[in-house]
C-alpha cells in the first residue's frame, strides 16, 4: 500500500483528499543529515548533581526518566533526545551559578521553556544539563505609560496579556502556541500579528543574558528601556534568534501596544491561490493597515472544519483582522471587501463579536494539530519558508505539485502578509522511506525559497535540521562570522551545542 493510502481510506469522504493528492511512486532514499552530538559514554556524576542541588535546592533537580524524556523533545518531528539532568533555577543568580558549574566541568547546557519549538532546539545528550527556566515567572516591571514591560523567562504570552488587559495594553507577537516571551526572543518568533506590529526583532528593547561562563550581560545596559538607541553594536538583536546557543535569556524588556478601540475579523474564499495572494498584495499596496491576514489552502480548511467544528467553504481562504477606531475599521473592511470582489473572492463575512473572533483565531492557531489529525498516528514536518510576497503563488503552486509527485499530504497555512507560509508534511514515523521523502520535499521547498530571494526559515529557526540550508543561505563567510561570534561568547561550545551551526 503506497504512502497515505490508509489516510485516503479513512477519510474517503473528504472532498479535498479525493482530488488526487496521492500518487503511487518509488521511494528514493536521501542522504541522512549528520547531527553533531557529544559523546554519551557518561552521564551526570553524583558530584555534579550535588553541586547543582546546593545552588537550586534539592527539589529543583531531578534525574527521573520520565521528566528527562519530557525535556528531550519539542513540538517538532525530531526524535526524543533527553538530557542527563534537569534543574529549575529560581533567579538570575542561580542561573549564573549553574552556568559556572557547567563551564568549569565542560558540561553542555540546554535552555528549556515551554517546549513549543518546532526545530529540535531542546534535543540533548546524557551528559547535558537541561536548565528549565519556568519557575522564574515574575512580571518584573510594567511601565504602562511608556508602553513597555520586563518579564522573566517563565512568563508566557497569554499570562502576560491576561495581566495587561486591565491596563488596556497587550503584547502583540502571537506565534500561536502559548510560548514564553523569553523563548520567543530566542527564536525570533513572529506570527499572525506581525504584518502590522512586527516580529520579536522589532519588539525587544533590552535583554538580560547569562553567558556560558556565568557572566551576566545586559544587552542594552542595565535598566535601559529607551524606544531607540544608536549606542554601539546592537547586542540585543544578536541574542534575538540565537536559539539558546549564546546564553540564557533571563529577562526581556518588550514593547506593548494599546488594545484597539475596535476589532473586526473576516473570512473570504477564492477560486485560486493566485487570486488570494494577489488580494493580499493589493491590500498592502493600498496602505491598508491590516492587523492579520492569513492564508489557508483548501486542505487546511477541511482539516480546520473537522477539528474545530466549523463550516467554512472548502476553498483557498483568507482570515483577516482589522484594528483601529470604529470609523477606520469600517473604512478598512469596506476597502478590503472591494479588493476581494475584484479578485473573484466571495463569502466576505465579518464579525465584531468577541466569541466569534476568538473561535476563528483559535481554529487558525490549532491548524497544526488539525492538519496532523487528517492522518492519525502520523507526525508533521512543519516547513517555514519566507519569500518576497510576489513570489508566493509560484512557490506555493510548485510545492503543491512536488507534494503530489511524491505522494504526500501537505496542508498549507501562511502569514502571507509578510511572505511566510508553512506546509505540514504528514508522514508515518515508523516508515523510514516516508520520513526521507518528507525531508526531501521540505528541502526542495527551502531551496526554491532561497532561489527566489527568500529564506529557509521565517520564524521557527534553524535548530538541528536546517544547518546545511543556513550555510546555503548566508554563504561560507556568513557561517564563519557566526562561528567567530559563537567562539567569543561560548569558547567551550557548551551552550545548546549542535544547534544553528
């Protein structure tokens, strides 16, 4: 039985799956990507365990197998790779002391937050010390009139927004998962609101970082929170997107925004992907300050309908959201509605109701799990390419053809307002040929993105699976420059080793 045939049999009633997304083919193995690992011939010694307990306390250290396994995997398809020990520091000073112990004993350190990463960034080895930062969960300093807040790494975006709601403020970066704010800094997260409010790169003002040797660094100066600066090298953005390879982010000062007076969400459908993307381009060209504009292909719509009990028309669709005053939102919806109609769109339905809006966006955020549910007991390989907007139709259609040629299911969603889209390639984890084929399709997509002037990752990061693609993207000189920076800040290569480089 060829790959995916069981899924077709189980979901024969699905009109999208009946359109022939599978073709029987002969599988060709692709070379295995070599992943550098430290030797695993020893685990954490009792002496080291005792030292760590003396710093963070007896109850904040464990070598329990189940806990280690929980800390050895994120949301990605990569195999579980647990650490040798997990510690829970409760202050920056404790993180510093843990780092000093590990630095003196050449022990790799793996930062851990909510475990919602998509690129294997928490994968460890038996000699690694996993530093779980979730007990550092204070909102340290809120400056509501200056629109900024400083948080510790255990604070998640939902927790922060619940705290800010009574102040009429919100933190805008929304990757979907309830990720920690400092973890979002580490991966340079973005999400559905980034087309208007920017990614983490534009919203981080200052960071407190514990370096590999335990040194505590304030990237913008201790206590500094100015809206802009030209003082020296941009150390803050050096650590934004560093994926834990340069240090532990123990505090982050981030920008806030006022909750809009009026918020309206809308859904519209199109006969073709080309028409949907053309609408997005025209919306942005017209200067309409759209807050969210998300693309879902017909297979993702089918999955979302099933998973979230919705009844959206199964067709290429845009989910949109408008923010502003009542008058400006009314003008925005009218202008976008006209563009939708001009491009052959239909079913332009909008709502101001909070419950309806939350239902729509929760369905969008659950799209990853909805897509995986199309094929039970499978895993999803989530791609993350980003290209210039005008190149989106070309790469989306080419990817759809590649998926069909390889007999794979790959629902698509995307933050098309900034050229970023995801394909969730479904594969049987017990079938090595399917895994290799999924990797091949993913790499084909990434290399096409590079050829179109794009990137292999818009928001998930490099982790352990895209290191060769990073080399192809930025070139040997870029890689060597990154290695020099890494060596300067982490000369023993013990900060989340094997990731990025």
